[in-house]
């Protein structure tokens, strides 16, 4: 059985989208909870929740865009190369790193209030922050490995090149077969 890198990447980006969507739902639940508290309550004013909400939306949009780009073999736009993917992944990776670190520092030890729904939501937010970070890190590692192994920084990020119709001994960047079609 041949290794199918595009399928692996689609599944890993789908996992990122799912983890980000769950985290987005949890941050919405947290915002809903804090909107019912009186003004000045110490549980209000979590700027990390807003950062995580924005990060979730960016991650979902990025993952869906890349799933479409890989599946439909889109080429020709600014971010349809591996370089564009790396830039986008690095930005999202930084957002998840900062958001996860702040969330872990703020809500990492909530065992004392685990019986309350608000604390359960915060613990789940921390968990899904790090799951999303792990998915982004995995995608970054897979892409970097592929780029280095195939010298593919400026190649289309779908990672599938079809060889020429007639056998040719000289291969160019657009004709080298990297994965089966």
C-alpha cells in the first residue's frame, strides 16, 4: 500500500478544524457565562478568551482553505505554495502557543472547582488549545519534512506533481512525480 501524503494532510487539517471548532464553541460558552455576571466580577475580563476565539476562527478558515487547496489541487494564487502554507501555519502556531500558554497559566490548576460547569469549560478550553496547537505543529512538521525532502518550497502545496506524458529523463520542478495520482 502506497503512502498517500495528501490524504494524511487533509485528515490532519480536518482534525485541526474540528479541534478549533470545539474550542470556538467552548469560548462562546465562556463568553456567554461571563456576560451574565455583574460588572466588576473577578471572572469577567478574560482577554485570552477573545484571543482564543479569534485564533479558533483563523484556524478553522485556514484549515478549510488548505483542505480545499489540497483536494482540488489549486495552484496559482499567493498562498497556494508551500511557502504560503508555512507562513500561515507559523502565524497560527504562534497564536495557539501564546493562547495555550496564557490559558494554562490562568486556568491550568482548576481541580479545586471541578464540580462547577464554569471550571469544566475552562479546563476543556485549555485541553483543546493544546490539541489544536498539536495539530498545527504536526502540520508544520509534515510540511517542513516534505519541503526539505523534495526541495519544494515554491511548489504547489497540494504536493502532487504529474510526470510528462512521454518518458523523459530530465525532470523539472513541475514534472517530478512525488506522490501517486
